[in-house]
C-alpha cells in the first residue's frame, strides 16, 4: 500500500508516506479517545436546564452553566474538525496539512474540553457544597488537567 501511495505522490518517498500514514492514524486514534467524553458531557449539559431543580440556580451558576455548555460545544467542534477536514480534502495530497492543522485543532478541543469538565464540576459543587469545597475542588482539578493534558507534554517538548 505504501508503494502505491508513493506512486500517487511522486514527491514523497515511501518512508515519508509511511510516516504520514502513521501520524494520521495516531491523530485519529487520539481523537477517538477524546470524543466519547465530550459527547457524554455535552449531552448531559443539554438536559440540565430541563430538570425540575433548575429554577433554584443562582445567576453565578447560570453563567457557569452557559460557559460550560459553550466550551463543550467548542470542544465538540474542534475535536470533530480534523476528521471533517480529512474527508473534505481526501485524495488531494493534504495529509501533511491535515496532520498539522488537525493537531492544533485537537489541542484547542482538549483545552475547551478541560474548561467544560472543570465548569461542570464547578456547577455541581457550587449547587451542592459550600464555597470552600468548591474552590478546593476546582483548583485541584484545574491543576490536574493542566498538568496531565498540557504541562507534562510541554515540559518534555521544551527539554528536547
């Protein structure tokens, strides 16, 4: 298959084409991991205002909910975008661009997903607990997402 791809793309070596294919598969597999989480969260958020207790939320909670809902929608858009871009440019020798742009879209999608996840926890903890518990939970979770999803990779990237 790689030889056939190299024939279709005479400017690319078989080794380069194999590298691009591997990177494309890695990107798509990583997107497959992130998508179920954002889909479940977005579905949950769409139902919240229609629940009986919604009328008891205060203005702060409404604002947190709205930002969280928008962040989940943005995450959904950015995490689906690489697949859509791939399909729209299929067989137009766009694989390097799909990988480069798709990687950026995925990072933005993960950032929006982190905001949405933290917003959902902020919303729920603010409804259920006092402000001290809410602050501790959000600071700890924000640090966890920042470290695991972005910090470790950025530190490693800077080291190399």
